C-alpha cells in the first residue's frame, strides 16, 4: 500500500479559517487523472525531533557493513495462472518456515497446485500441494524475541529492536523517530479495533507480531528494495511488514510540513497493516483505491500542535483538505457535477489530488451516510478474494448500489459539508524565517520556512559583496510561528 502526498504550494489565507470561504463548486483539473505510485512522502523528523519523548531500552547488535536487501520471496507469490482461487478457510497445515523448520501454518488459499500459507511470523509463502500436510495442531505465532533475533541476525544486521505490546520495531533510525512511531501506532491500534467493532465490522486481534522496519536514510531504503521515486513508506502484504525511512530533503526546505507528513505516513501505513491483520480487509485483498486509501486517510489524522500525536478516528485531515481547496482554485474548476466522485470511485491509481478526494468522500460517507457506508465495507469484506480486484465500471456499480446514482447531488452535499469543517492551513501556519541584511544604505529581506534557504541567502551575500561591504553588513534571522506574522515583520522592517 503506497500513499503519496505532494508538497502543497503556499496560498494567501488567514491563520485560521473555515474552508467554506476557499472551497467552491469546481471540477478538478485533468492533471488529477495522471497516475503515479500512490504513496505519502514520508519526511524527516530530524529538525523537530525534540517534540518526541525518548522511549525505553533497545537491543543493539554488532554493526555490519552489508546493507540489508529484501528477500526475493517478499516481492511476489507463485500462483497457478488461469485457475480460480479457492479459499483455505484458515485450515492448519504443517509447512516449512523461512529457514526450513517444520511449523504449523494457516492455509490462506489454493491456486491449482500452489498453496498460499501464512507462517507463524505472519509472512505469506507459496508452496506446492505436496509440501504441506493437514494437521489438527493449532496455529501459534512466532515468539517475538525469536523473531527479533532472526531479523537482526539474518536480514537487518546492525539494527536495533524495540518491543511493545503489539509491535516489533526494527530500526537504525534515531531513537526519537522510533519512539514517536511506536507511540502513534500503539495508541492507534486499540481505538481502531474498537471503532470497527462499534460499526459492526467483524474483527479479531492480530494473530502475529506487527513488524515495522525503519531505515535511517533513503539510500538504505532504496538499497533494500528499489521503489519508484517519492515512495518512502509502504505496507508489504506478503511479508506483513511496514517499511519506511526517516531522513529526507524536505526537512531542509519546510521542516514543519516534513514532520506533519512524516507522522501522517506513520499512521496511514499503520492503518493498512492493522486492517489486514484484524480481519477487516483480507490479506492480499484488492479493494477499490478510493476506499482502500480513503479509509487510512480517515483513520489517521495527526497533529504536532500539542506534541506529535495521533488525533483520532475521523477528525479533520488538514493536509488533505488543503489539497482539495487548492484544486477548487484551479481555473475553470466547478465541483458539484458528479465528475469528482465518478473519477475517484473508478480510479485504478491515485495521485495527491485523488488522495484528497478519497479522504473527503470517505469522511462524508462515514459521517453522513454511516449505515450505507459500513454495510458497503461489510460487503467488501465478505466478497473480497485475494488478488482479485474490480474494474472501474464494477467499482462504480457497487458504489451506486449503496449510495445511489445521483452523483451530482451526492458531490454537492459532500463539498458543502466538507467546506464547513474547521481548518488550519498547514502551509500558512508553519514557522517562517525572516532574514534581514543591511548592506550600507540598502536593506534586503527574504521570508522562508526553509533553513536551507537561509543558509543559501547568506552564502549568496558572501559571494556577491566585496570584502569591504561584508565587513559592515549586518544580518539578522528571526523565526515567527506563521507565514503572515513573518510577512508583517518583514514589511515593517523595510519601511
């Protein structure tokens, strides 16, 4: 499951406002149809990590110079082409695990002569029919300590591990990043399970440890498994692991937005993992992208206003609402004719605009059509089959069966309700620097959220001024909590 969040462009607005003043009925740009890998850009927390509490002890193993690389078995499953998949109904079987040791696994489905089995580690494996033996022995998950030792000795050499109640974190990222991630996921898990139960969705506790792997850098992440540009966090449905990296270049440009995107990614990918492990979405089930990605967006709003935290199920996602508002400002935009919903529901992939629309649609239906929406999810859970998706037309037919075929009216109401949500502009309300340089009688200034731009500005002064001018140049750098306040200070200084 990938999720991308494009870096939004700044717009003029008040520090705090209601989005109805900015969102008008408009059709989205055709650019919204451009497919690219659906992924939230996981961004570094390096510059603002003091907001997170340092956690408990971690196990450290000896360093190794070889970078971890993905097991080829995590990249795909062998199945028999051209045959129907037969559910395994979780029957227990004897099968060899990753190291060839006989264990009790759960049969997920049959594909001709191939059998897809869940191992005690949570990994899915493809074996032939004669490589398994039916058994009455119960399935037992791997012991967390044994799994941790296996991961750091066989694959992630030199990494640390941190164990929590439900999760195993394997990382060479900073302690602050690992601790912040564990706090978000552990606080989110029980509330997500409780919410699904209250909505009548069949759920059970995760049967195996939930593994999260955190790389320090993008280079290590890409060395492990080559991913498309911009994909920096994902849930692997075969290994049952979430993988991500900590440090990125956005922290040099907009550190506050980097933090917001990072914690949003932690929560989003964590939701994917939880839903696939508590029975809401079948392992390898292929739901329509709008609901498969819209649900994690609805379940994973985060905040850094009072410390880095998960806000809770169904609260406003400022980053996505900001994106939707930006779409509405495009020339010729006219939301309300049904095209936005039709395009979102039938999409095979989502770009950043698609993610915003998927969040808005999921939010609207969960809040204002809850009976129909959760019956829709229950139906998906009952009818989904591994590796089998629906065409765009089939997705639209299922949608209209539950929510009606008057998409224009539905879209108009959705936009009206979303426009009334309390909203904090994530671009305007990030800290900005004001840099003032007095060179003789001249006064120059820049306003930027980027520490890198501050450094660049000072370097340019050094290269453009003579030694005599540099000797008398005065440069001040002040940080303001919002862009409007920084602009006001810069304008006052230049008068």
